[in-house]
């Protein structure tokens, strides 16, 4: 029997704002409020707020917390100071990826792991199955809301609501403190849009008041709520991977261009096989591309070379609202992965000309 779809804490607020709510990763989520393109541009040029409270949060603590995290994750969490976060992934035992995630060092022996909503149960079971050292684990996914306030005016909107010096916070750092009258809010200089801003981890009971305070403070800037549709195009312009599309249980972090979060300064699950893959090279690679003619690439569309021979497939694709052209990500044979390589994207049995581009795809 399929589990019932959950409602996020602010579901009624989103419906009142006119959001189109759709089932996504086991939750009803706002996909858009008005227009994907308008919401996308609001974040790139001004400021917008995503409610991404469907994401999962695990607390890992105790004297063996770091040992467990080092075992299951690819990045080197020993490099984190208290107040720092890092992007990482959970490698599986066959060369693929269980999930990608953020790791926050809250205290010396206390960490917060933030995972994708669709993988909460899978990730929890995976990490728990490797917790042979006895680290303390607590699933806080149902107790926290997460708001991403993104865009060039995010600091101006949020600073009046907290004493935390937001403008001084480096990228991938965070501070825990009071925000809009709520206590123990994690304010993190992170986000998945490339537009700058912050992510706020808020206790469920404080979420409505914090949300309302953000929008009251943002009125002079024309702040807008933003749906998952714009979130997808924003991350795609930056070339950020989406789990389930660009990275999966079958894709290697080396193939996906995530060698920078795969640190062989330590031992972790399947590190020997991934080290050998990095040493000997891969046969395919995830690349970004732009269309040279009118069209919109979509996931699973074939990628071909100039002779029409199949060399891979699109994993994510869309029309870029910022640039007005078709863009995408996809895996191609290594010989075609160099930026500047001409390729074709098969759209409705027609091959559209495209060019492999160095990430990010967004050009200013």
C-alpha cells in the first residue's frame, strides 16, 4: 500500500497565495504561484522565497558522529569547523550514489545532515545500516521547516529580522541564533540557485511567524513566493545536479563531475573502486550544453554526434528563462565531453544542433 502524501506545515498559506500544489517526493508542494519564468527572474534579479520543508534532516551526534559521517560520505567532514557546511554525497557499494546532501557541523560532536525528500527513508536506513560504531542518530525531518530566501536582495530583506551579521557570513557557513523572534534558527549562507541568499531551518511551531515576518520585511523589495518549477530552471542554469535525473544509484560521482567532493584523504564506502575510476578514467561524463537553434531539450532525449550516432542522453533540460535558449545536462561518451564540442539533441526525431559548454551554463 502506498504511503499517503504528506502536507508541509505551511500548506494552507501556499494555497491561500494561489499556489498550484502537486505531489512531489511524497509531499504536496507548490510548483508555481503565477509563472515559472516570472518567478525565476524574481530570484535572479531581486529576491524570492522557496518553502522546501520537504527536505530531510538527520542529527548525528556523540563521540562516534564524525567516524560514521566519514564512512558514509565522500567529502572530508574532518575539515569542517563548527559553523561550516559542505556539499557531499553518499556513495553506494556499486559505484553509484545513494543521495547528495549537505553536512553541517553544529558543535564539536554534533552534525546535521540534510538529504533529499524522496530519499529520506532510504538514506536513514542506509546510514543506520553502517552505524556499527554506535553514533547517536535522530531523524528530525518532521520537526523542521526549511525556507530558502534567494536573490541579490536577500540580505537586505533578512537583516532587519536578526542580529546575525549576514553580509559577513561566508558562503557555506552558518550561524544558529534568534531570527524574527524564533530561537535556535539555523541561518545558512547556502542555496541551490546560484543567485545568492540564505537557507533557514526553523522549528515547525515557529514557521508561520517566520514566513510572515520575511514577507513583511520584503514588501519594499517586492518579495515573491517561488515554486519548484523555477527552482529547477535556476539550478539547471548553474549546472547543479538533481538527484534522480543527473545523479542516481547508477551514476558515479566521478562521471558526474563530483570529483571535487570525493576526497581520497580518508576511507569511505567503495572508495577503492572510485579511486581506481579516477585514476584510470571514465567512459562517459556529465556535461552541460546549449541549443544553437530553437527547441527545448527534455530528460531522456538522445544525444548524437554530428554523424547522427548516439553518444548519450539528456538527464535534465529546459528553456533558460535568463537566456531564452534551450539548455541541459546529459551524459556523453568521453570523446565528446570537451567544451566547444558540437553535438545534436534529438527532439521529436529531429536533431537540433547544440554545443557542449563549461558550467555554469548561465552567462551574464
